[in-house]
C-alpha cells in the first residue's frame, strides 16, 4: 500500500509537473511539497483538495490515504492499535448518527 507521499510524487511525475508548479497550485513553497512527498510533513485538509485538483487525483481517495497515514503513524507503536481502531469505528458510527439527527 502506497503512502500519501508516494502517491503525490508519482502523480506529480506522471503529470510532468515540477515541485514549484504544484507548490503554486497549493499556495505552498517547493520545500513543503518535497516534505509532503518524503512523508516528513502532512498537508492540511484544505491542501489535500488543492493537491487532488492540481495532480488530477480523486479527492476522496487522496483523503483516505491522508487519514489512513495519519492514523497509522499515531497508532504504530501501540500494542492494541487494531482493537482501538475497531472501537473507534463504532464510535464514529455513533457520532455520525447523532450528527445526522
């Protein structure tokens, strides 16, 4: 499974875009885009949408990659990570039902 950074870099290269071109589309500097690609920094939620548009990627798929990277890095060292994810999934369902009312 590819990381968000790998997806971004591959998409940028396949579109033959320079770092500075992507940076301009996202209102960031080239160093920041490079850090996104290397996994050293995470884009904001807003930047995910801008990156998807600039790189002609599906925004939902990119958001899923972004969120899964974020959760995985937060839980990587936890022994009960998978169990915590199952509990979180149930809590998300409950919260979503409350919001839908």
